[in-house]
C-alpha cells in the first residue's frame, strides 16, 4: 500500500518547529542553569543536568580545536546536502514515514550545528564550579570565535545507578550507571529517527523483487501462432516441386 504524499511546506514547517523547540530549550538551560547544575524531574531516573561539549552527539569528544572545526564543517556540509536530499525525496514521492525520519535527522544535525556555529558568539562562558549563569548577547562579546561554540546538553536518564557486585569480572565493585550520557533534543531527534528506520525499514523500503518479477513476466517473448505451421508449409513446397523430391513422385504414382 502506498503512503499518501507529503508537501514540501509541511516538511519545512516540521523542521522549523523542531529547531525552535530545540533552540528554545537550550537557550533556557544556558541562561538559567550554571554549568553542572542538576534538577530532578521524575525521581532519580530523569534529571536536567547542564553540561557543554565540543564534540559529537552524546557528549563524545573529537580531536581538540582542529577536530571541532572539522566536525562543524562536516555538519554544515551534511545539512546542505540534506536540504537537496529531502527535496528529491518529496519530488519522487518517497514513503511519508521515511521523509519524516530524514527530516528529524536533518533537524537534529541543524540544531547542533547552530550551537557550534553561533553559541560562542552570542553567549558568555559558563564555568564549572561557578554559580553564575550565562547571558545572551553579553556586552563584552561571546566566549569563542565563529565555528567554536559548544553544544548545550541537559537530558540525563540514569535509570540504573548502582555498584556492581564484586564477583562481576573486570567491573566488580565499580559504580555502574545506565543510561549515563547527557544529551539534548537534537540528539534525540537523530537517535529516534534511526530507531524508527530500523523498525519500519521493510515498510519504507519495500522489496522490489515482486515488481521485477512481474516486469520480467510481461516482457517475456510469446510464441507466434505461425511457427507450428512451418512443417505444413514445407510439405506444400515439396509437392509443388516433385522433381526435387523423388519420394513424393513415388507416392503420387501409387495413387
């Protein structure tokens, strides 16, 4: 069953909405939480915990200052490429669910790209151990140059926080936390989309073997009706030329 088509303006609206939610949440955390501040939302297993990172999603680091610029430029190229890719998907009327998943990935990449490109210019620094919050558009300028901004993370889900028994190999007696990384909404957009792509890949990418088989059956050559009549035509030719076929003359003489 084919999915209903989706318009480009709807996808653009979805991406803009996701970006606004992501940026509004980050700006709120940046200007109301000091670095390292934490508040429990749902008991111990869901907290808002303000951290900043200069690397990839889930707080992963990537190669210092040079790596930071390289990662930001990579995100920029990915977002530019993603713009044309989504347009192409809409033009080809791809599955609506697949287009939405790609749009979520696009919004997530763009959200973290905005942090990396501009947050160093529009915020002053947040320092660990200081209870001073950052300000938007500070009078003395931002904390870093263009492309050197740090990504704001705040979502923390330590659903399991315990000490492993001593009998556990290698990690016995050590603290164990699941889920330990701190992330943001943009990271969630990306991870959720990949998860949905794995679950619904058969629906988004239906097997084309049936279509190919049907096409082959339609293109298969059909035998012409005149082919079985070829032997009778040869017999008529033999009767018309008795001199070339002695067997035919003998049969006629017996008649």
